[in-house]
């Protein structure tokens, strides 16, 4: 199903969803939560150096991700 949302500035956004029996308000709440997650990932990569780290072991990668999240929380 495709939903059409118009914000107060008149910009139109179309959202396609495979959810069945959902109202437009439920889909809009889902999209807002999804956008917040996208912003979180972008901030982790840009401000905490998550994208620039090069590690060979999975343990080092997990440690760096965890410390990046803690640093983001401190900002």
C-alpha cells in the first residue's frame, strides 16, 4: 500500500509499505522512528569516527562500536 503525506510546508512524501491493516497515523509514526534511527547512524559515523575504523578482529570491531555509542551518548 502507498501512503501520501503532506507536511506543513507543502512538501509531499510517498511511503510504500507491506504492512497490512495499518492506518496512515501508524505508518507515519513508524517512518518517524525509522528516520530517528537513520540520524543516529549518520551521527555515529560522522562525529564518532565509526566509518573510519579499520580492524581485523570482530572483537576489536565490537569494542569500537560500543565505545562510539558511549561517546555519542556523552555528546
